[in-house]
C-alpha cells in the first residue's frame, strides 16, 4: 500500500512539474484569430493576455477620414469584430491548453469543479 502511495505521489509531482512548464510555455505562446474577411486580427497569449490588434486599413471606408464623418454603424461593426476576433483567439488558446492538459493528465478525468493547475 505504501509503495503504491509513494508511486502515486511521484506521479503527482511529475504532473505538477509538467503543469508548471506548460503554464510558462502558454504565457509566451501566441494565438491569433482573424474575422471580417481579414478586416480585424487579434493576437492573445495562452493565458489570455491580448498582445496585438490589427485593423486592415483597406477594409475601412476611405471616405471616413475624420471622426466627424465616420458612420456609427461602421464603428459598432468594427468593435464587434474586435470582440469576436479576441474571443476566437482566446478559444483557440483554451483548446490548445485543454489538449496539452489531456496529454499531461493522461486523460484522467478530474472531479467536477476541479481544474489544473490547482
């Protein structure tokens, strides 16, 4: 019994070490999503930190040069595209994290409400 417990503790320590490595890797790994036919692109880290927002100038109405002539519907659509791109990039990061977690835990199901890292 003690032998199994010692082996289990060693596996938990190994899993914890791999989790720490994964967290460090995900903090620097970037995920991008583009929406609106290339109009908006957002890049986030695996931890969800937004790193970049790019807006293709060719997708913006060139006649709306100053704020006084910009159509508020266009602004709303642009804002929506930024949110969508950010959410899509974050979803990609979350999916990558979930896949890596499955590798680390060996597909071991965690109890409801429990997530790794602890």
